[in-house]
């Protein structure tokens, strides 16, 4: 999955697979996580949010199943 670099202190890049509704987040630590069942509109809001870390924490992390890759 191709990821887009983002301006964030703790997130390096974000990718999204619309066919499988998988959000991929690469952290500055190098860790990569997949979040499953994330709708496209939420990915789009995430990408346009001013604080990627806060958005992930507030809207995605506690609401969707995830797995470290």
C-alpha cells in the first residue's frame, strides 16, 4: 500500500486501501499499524485534519480493530 507523508510529530505517513477499508499508519518510530473497517470519509477527514495524532486518538484508535505489521 502506498503511503503519503504527513506533517506530524509522531506520524510519518498514512495510506488507505479503499477496496478493503484498511487504513495504514506509519509512525516516526518506524512502527506500522493497520486499522480495519475504516470508511473512506474518515480517512479523508484524517488526512485533512490539522492534528493527525489527535484525530487518530479521538476517532480511530479506540473505534477500529488494529494490528501492528
